[in-house]
C-alpha cells in the first residue's frame, strides 16, 4: 500500500500522531481509541506495510514507532507540490492587484 493511501483513513492519521510521541505497544495504542484491538492492529499493519511505522517485538508485545524514512517520503512529495501551488497563488494575487490598480487609475 502507498503511504498516501494509508493515511487517507483518519484513524490511521490519529495513530501516527499518537506514535509521534514515542514508541507504544499495540495495546497502548488500542486503549486510546473506541474501536476494537483487532481493528487497531489492522490499521497498524497497513501503516507498517506502507513504511510509515516500524514494529519490534519485546517478548509477547509488539511495539510500534513512527518510521522517519517513511514520513520523509511524504514530506518530500509535499515539499515539491506546496511551493508550486504557493507560486500560482502568489501570481494570482499579484494579477488581481494589478487589475485593481488599473481600474483605480481609470476612475
């Protein structure tokens, strides 16, 4: 699964925010939500498959943490997109200002 597909589901974004605070067990993550532990485990599996979280075993516990490399891929993509959109917005605002100045000078 692609990272953007994985974070399209709001519950998974909430899980990522939670894990951003540090490593937690699947049970600790599940305790923060009103859905079942199997549902949270499924969300964690999707996030893991997308490369956004890592999992390590400590005895019988599975501990999850945010995988910085996975988030870097998302950040890199957004860094490419956002400046282009901001540049288009800037150009539109500047054009609107020029139009306003032209209209004001005619009156």
